[in-house]
C-alpha cells in the first residue's frame, strides 16, 4: 500500500529487528502446525503405552505372583490395573473429544450478557454492552475474552479458563474438559505406580533365582518396572502441579501471568495483588470438577459422560465464582 512505501515509491527495507521478529513468528507458526499434525500420533502412542503396561502387568507380573503363592495380591493387582487402565483410557479419550469451552458457546454468551445486565454498583458504573466490550478482546476470534480466557495458536480459538494446549490429547485443556485431563493423569499415575511397585516386589522378594524364571517373563517384568516407573515420575510431577493449581483456583497460564504481576509490584514497592478467583480449597476443587453434592470428595474421580456444566466465564471485579 502507499502508506508502507517511501516518497520515491520504493518499499522500505526491513530492519534487523523486523527480520528477527518475522522469522520468530514464522518459526512459531511452523511449530504450532507441527504440534497439530503430531497430535493423532501422540494420542495413539499414549493409549498404546497405557494398554501395554496394563497388559504386561496383568499377564506376566500378576500371573507370576499367583503362581508363587501370592493369590490375594494377584487378585487385588488385577482389579487395580484394570480399573486404572480403563479410567485412564476413558478420561484420555473424553479429554480429546470434549471441547474445552469458548466465549462463543451458548452458556458463556449468556453469562457475559448477565455480567452486562448487573447493576452499576457491581459493574463499576459501566453499561452492560460496554462491560462486555470494554474488557479483553480477541481480534482473531472476534469475541470478548473473559478473565482466564486465552487464544490458542494451535487450535486457533479462544478457550475458557485455559490451562494449556496438550498434544497428548490433541486438544486444549480448559473449563469443560479439565476434569478428564486431571483424572487421566491421576489414574495413569496410580496405575503406573502399582505396576512398577508390584514388579519390583516380584523381582526383589519373590524371584529368588532369576535363572529359574523364563527369560521372557523376566524381560517383561523389567519392562514394566522401568517403563511404568518412568511414566509415574513424569505424571507425579505433572499431577502434583495440577493439584496445587486446582486448590488455589488457578491455571498454568494465569499462574505465571500473576507471578509476573506480583514480581513487578514488589519491585515497585507496592502491595502485591491477590489472586482474585481463590474460593478456598474445597470450593475450588468442587468448581474445577463440577461436583457439588454430598459425596463430592469421591465423585470427582468417577467416570462421567457429562462435561462441565458451568459457564466458564470469570470476571475479577464480579467475584471469584463463575457467572
């Protein structure tokens, strides 16, 4: 266009900073595209890994335990492995299938409209339409972005209460499917811990002479111990981090954004801002898993086909609860 040309009609040369910025943007787009293309492979690998650990543990470790006189341990181990593997596969598939939630969803749009209709005292004196438009806005999606809503460059959409984009589930983790993501980690970690522990018990205390055990059995048990142990360590760190975020009512992205604000406030010598969406540990947990009944402390990890029924819309000046 004429506005980008010099008076002589020649397009100005891009400076070093401009070229670096353009190159970084191109690399970022390429990485996003590659991540999207690798999603199905990573999803299939995750399902296969869980199935292989459970299958080898049940058909080798548990069978050997039964043959050596540990029938009760074998039965308990079979139940735990089948339960964990089934729940892990179910939650993995549901996390990939359920959409994480968008500001354009019906429930989210109605919640944003309710925020706009609140009285001037709660809205800070601005009109409903201005309230919706005056906050964060995504030009790419052409939609309002409530608090804790972020645009995913891989999925190319805004996600309500976005935690991160997970290539292992080919999806973003957000308000609607967070329950499935967390339970996928939880049951995967418990199952791998039991598989590694039972395999180690078999090797250290049951098999007194490895030469008297078939090589295939010994090899399979070693595989389960090493693979399940490695997966457990990874899931333990990830699960612990996610459990902490749930108890404080936060997400991965907003945790680091808020940490930057706290550091900046301390550098200026002013009081650090508090996280606006912390309702207390119990209510935070109930909110994240959409379980508010009498037995919520058990129901949160049970398989459920119904996605999160909340709006996923949060505004700091309207309180910590979703609208």
